[in-house]
């Protein structure tokens, strides 16, 4: 059947986006893509151990001096500045997707951490944070003893031979 297209729910949005690119594109008539700065978040990986939270944030193209990490109560905030690409004389962009501007991401931690022992490392565009948990929230190991059933040895249960 003529005029039939497979269902694609974002077709109208893409058509509107293409229209806006043509209306506000570069002066050369080539398509230029501008992504709104406030749409980009800092991607995170968050892991938890008994001792600490381990957070990795992808910050490609960011200089270490342009990263700020703060902790207020249980809320961790990572902020960074990505400087815009310098346009050289005679250069026009055909496509521009790399983001620039100020970005931040806040994360509420489920428990208290020790702010004096937070470690931060930045290598190859990845910020790694280690946030040790406060002593009062770390899990405590409680040993349970029973003379008849057995004894607890370093988390392993050993059956004691019964004497009759």
C-alpha cells in the first residue's frame, strides 16, 4: 500500500528536530546539531561494599581542575565544566555533538559516610570516588554460640561431635 510506513513513535519528533535544524542551522546551510546543555547528565556507576560506596563518573574531555566534588549531609554532588571547542578561522562545523558548558549530578546516599576519608582519583576521563561509610553504619558481626549444636569459627559452621 502506498503511503504506509512501519510504526515509529518518534517520527514526528525527528521531523520537528530536522525542521528546527534547517531553520537555525549554520549560515552555510549545512546541518548543525546543537544539544541543549541542561539535557546532559553525568553518567555514574555506583557500587556498595560493607566498608564504602564506590562511584565512577564518566567525564571525558574534562580537566581535573574543572571538577568539583562536594558532600552535604548524605548528598554527593559532582560538578564539572567542559570548555567549548575553539573554532578556528575558516572552519565551519558540519556536525557538532560534543557538549560544552557546566554540568552537575547529585546523588543521595542511603547512609552516612566519613567525609574526612573520601578519596578521589581522575584517570582517562573517569572520576573514581571512594566514600568510606561512617563507623556507626557499618555492619557489625555478631557471633552466635551454642554448646549443643556446634560452634561458629570465622563465619563457618562446624558441627561438634556429640558425646553420649
